[in-house]
C-alpha cells in the first residue's frame, strides 16, 4: 500500500501542468493546431516551461467566447482591438502587426483616396478615424487585392506577411509597397485575469524576453520573412517594434 502511495505521489510531483490555449486560422502563422509560426512558438515556450499545452482551434469569435466563459486558460494571437471587453492578463508582445499601403504606384497625397481594409481585422485607431480617407471593407485580403486590380480602390492596407501571401497567390508582382507602416499593433498572449492566469502571463513574458534577447524569437518567422524580402526592398523584422 505504501509503495503504491509513493508511486502515485511521485507521478503527481513530476506530472506536467496542463493548460489550454485557444487560437484561430491565420495563413503562415496558425495553419492547424500543430503547425504555423505562432504554434511553433507556443510549443517552444511550453517545452521551456515544462507545460503540457493543448491548443484548441476555433473561429475567432468562438475562441473569444470560449475564453470569456473560462473554457480556455488563454488565447493567441491577442491584440488590443480583440479583447476590449475582456478582463485579461497579457504578456509582453512577441510580434508586431505592421500594416502597409499596397498600391500600383507611389502616391504622396492620400486625401480623398479610397482605401480597402479587411473586415474583422484590427487596425490602429488613427487609421480608422482618418477623415481624409474613404475606407471600404471586404471579407479577405485577396478580395482587397482584386479591388485594387479593378481600380475600385487606390490602396489596400494589409499586414505585410498576409499582403505578400495574397500577392504570391495571385502571381502579381507589379505592386508598390510603401516602406513606412501605416498601422502598428502589439501581438501577445492573453490569459485569464486570475492567480493562475497572471502567473502564466509572467512565465510566458519571461521566456519571450529571453528569446528576444538571444535573437531566437525572430527565427520562428524566418520562413515568412524570407517571402517578404522577395517583394520589398526595406528591412523587416516583425519581432522588433
């Protein structure tokens, strides 16, 4: 009897803590619950912290709903525009969502121009409240690109990786990408605002900071950044603000 108690005690001591994180499909970054740059980063952090992390893949709204009802310990990627009504404990940013103007030609005067945005995506407030722009919305980056091709929009604004992916899929290369980001948002992990959530947030933040200091954080985005370098002439690292 004592022997079995000792075995059970030793198993409980060495069992990995299990946590559940929600996410949703994002080209290049979350292609399944087992693949994508963001998923690879989560797995690495889990290994470093000796955590058993279950990743639950759902549509964005269901992910937030599951988090709000405390079915999830946390979710990623989180942005300020996504969790306005949720009380969360957030990590330090691990990625910076930088949106750029895509157009057929460089235009210095933006006043009165029609700009296509993707519905449901978060953008910096200064862009959304710019009264000099005529903002229109479509359901995808690819549709925004088609609006540009058909000259129904002067520009489309897109996160650089996603925009380049849309260009690559369409086979179009004659697009000008402005070197100055028009919108920047921090991307981080959000955990429940609880004792456990705040502890996990601090642990994740510490590992993100270590990887950034060791120059290992950018390695997770090396593949997608390589594609970007084929289309732009300026340096780009999404892990640096």
